[in-house]
């Protein structure tokens, strides 16, 4: 399993959330297993997603796809997202 953390600024959280939810089937087909959506305390349009994928390769393929880039533009993502691909060492 792999974890991906994405940070991006959006024009409007509610619009972004609707687009995110509408892209569910594509996310699942890309290997998404679960997600958490967070935002900075005083910036509701500065969104963080912590997403679990079935493999790091599937995560990289999904985030590198043109379909996702188009969807992000339509969702109001305002700038290039910061994406971190993580593999777990251990948990407590």
C-alpha cells in the first residue's frame, strides 16, 4: 500500500468537493483505497488530500494522467498541486 499527500489551492471548496466526488469511479479504477480531505485551519480553500493507494505505481500513473489534470482544472484548482508519494516504514 502507498500513501499520497496532495496539497492544492482551489477557488471554492464546495465546487471542488462536488467535482472530487464526481470523479470517484476514476479514482477507484486508478487504485484509490481510501482518502481523507483536510484544510489549513484558517484557509478553507487550501486543501490537503491524504489518499491510500493499492500500489505506488498505480498512484503515480493516476496522478500523471491527462484525465485527472483536466478534471482538476474543471474543479477550480488554481495552481500546480504539491504531490508527495510515500511508503510506510512502520506504524504505532
